[in-house]
C-alpha cells in the first residue's frame, strides 16, 4: 500500500514453473492498475530456483522486492537486499524450514498461520493478496483474473480434496477468460465448453512450461500477459506447441535410453544423464517412476565439478522429499513431497543409493492397476461418459481422474499413429481404445479378432468434419493403461 501510494519502485521475482509465472503475471497486472513503477524479473530454469539467483538484477533504486512462489527460506539473499534499504515481501506456499526475519512472509505453512487452506499454491495466495488490496483500495480488479489461480493450483498438483481449490479449479475451467489459453486449448483440440483438469494437465500446462524448460521463460510470461487473441498471441501459441513437441521427443528418447539400466533390487530408479538438461530432468524422472512403479531421481552435473544436481519424483504412498531429507548424502533438497530437486556430492552417489535402499527395505513396487468402477463395453455410451466426466472434472492430487475396467471388448482392428509412431488406436466396435507414449513393439503385440478387457479413462472425442458437408463426429474412447485377453471358462 505504501509503495503504491508513494510511487515506489516495485520488482516482482517470478519462479520458473507455471505456478510461479502465473503468480507473477497476476500480481503484475493488478499492480499496474495502481502504479506504472513495477516490473518482473526472472532467471532461467537452468540457473536455479530462489532469490539468490536474481539479486544481481535488482537495481539499487528498488524500493520493494516481492518474491512469489519461492524464497521462504532465502535468508542471505533477502538480508542482502534489506541491507541495501530494499523492503522484501515473500508470497509462497513451500515449506518453511527456518524463521526469515528479513521479509514479510505470506505463507500458510508457517506454524502460527491460521489460514485453513494449507494446500494453496503460489498463484492462489497471490490472488488472495490482490483481493485484500482490492478491499483496501475499494476496487474489484482481482475478479478480472479469477480464472488464473485455479490453473496455478492444478499445475502445481495441489490437493483437489480442498474445497477452496476445487472452487477455483471450477472458475478456471468453467469461466475461462484468458484469450491466450483459449487459443492454446483449441490448438490442442480441447473443447472450450467442456474443459477438464486433464485437458489442462496433459495439454496446456506442459505446453506453457515447455518454454521454461527450454530456458525461454520470457515466452511463457509474454504468453500469459496476453489479453487479446492477436496475431502475436497466436504466434506464441505456435511456439509453445513446437517446444512441447520437442519436449516429448527428448523425454521419450531419454526413457528409451535408460529403461534397461534400472535394476530390480533398486528401490529408487536413479540415472545420471547430462544430455537431458535441467529443464527436463523432472519429467524424465516422472516417466521412470510411472514405468517402474517406484520413486525416481534424474541427475546431471551440478554447480561445480564435484556436485550432481537433478530432480526427483515420488509416489503417493510417502513423501519423497522427507525421505531425501533423512539421507546424510544429500547436500540440498527442496520442492513438494512428490516432486522437487536435490543436489549431492559426486562421491556420495553410491551412499545415497544405499541409504534409500535401506530406508525403503520393506517397500515393494506395486504394478497393480487399480480402477474405480467396471462396465461392460455395450453399456459405455456418450451419456455415461459425460456423466463420469462431470464427476471427475476437477481432478488432481488426492482426487485422481476416474479409471475404469471395461469388459467384453472385441478387437476388430488396430493402427499405429503419431509422428513418431508412439500412439496405438485399437478398434472395438463402438468403443475406441487409445494407447499413448508407446512403440511399435506394443502395436505388434496387440491381438486382433480377440476378446479383451482393458483399464483406462473414458473420453468423448468430438471433432467437426467440414467436407463434403459439415458434420460433428463423436467417438467413445478409452485411454488405456493396459489390457489383457479374456480367458473363457
């Protein structure tokens, strides 16, 4: 309030993921309604997370420094700024490990914080601060950006069992206003009138963060700053989709290179690969974790010749972040319980493997496929799929998308699809099975003229055919996790 009224210079520091970028954009756009003396600063993903990487960019004439979605535990960087006479405000949702006397901290993870939603994201907290600002200034500017906090929540995989989170997810999906995101959803074949969290999490979100993973955070910020569907906005959408397609290729190639190197006795899949890059380490770890049903760590070279640094992905069963904190071999850990980063001395890599194997000695990787309900193939129709889609529309952490066992399927045909032959379409009468992120070997093994049952998520594929005359074509689909041949008694 004081900085606005006095025309002081305000600098916002944006973190590199979707939550961090959207947090900065929300705050920047709201502050612009009150002052033009505000700017966004950032560093690329490869440089690291936190205020210590940006302080050299903060000019001496800055009056207020605001870090969003990071920096709760950044004692020394914020002390450096305070000693220069710069006030510091941190709006964050990550764990608070130490008291930070050098900033005003807005973070529900603080011990004495009474805010009930401990599963808020950075974007939601920034939005709530902007609502408070509206109250003081007797304005209603925050409402104009009410569709962004829900996307920030979903992108950061915050709990969808939290009622406030579900509300904002609904506002995002049902009340989308952002013209750039509309264009991006449409370019990725999503129905704007029937958006789900899955459309965002497997479509728009990775496309936006593909820019930051390619060390082009400016593209992601410029895109989210767009207010209108201009040729420039359309250009941003094309660039994001291109980067996302490249990201998919790099991810698939990395998984193919390392899939045979994971040993059954290792409780955590750990690989070292300098070619993946810091921006994609986490996604490759996610793929490894899913394929081998265990936590995964992907590391490359760290800040010096003696250090490894990388990303981890965990399971729902326990906090991988807490587990790594218990290991004496790690130098640094951070992030969320199921996803984050770490660093360690190169000489301690084997020690880390041994510690993890010891901590998880009773852990058995579970390859069981769990499902919510089962249906016969002849009972699956558009009405059923639409009903289930509505029920699971706002899914995410702690409220997974619906998974179903479909019985009495008969495979009549199959087709290998995609630019890299990584998608298989299996025809089963009125229901079409789709398998993504696969290969020709999988395709060859699909048995034609065979009865099967399959587990996956149901989807209505809707597209418009314009020639020879306009016609809307609807197809019932099952995005399969796996299938098995039916054994008749």
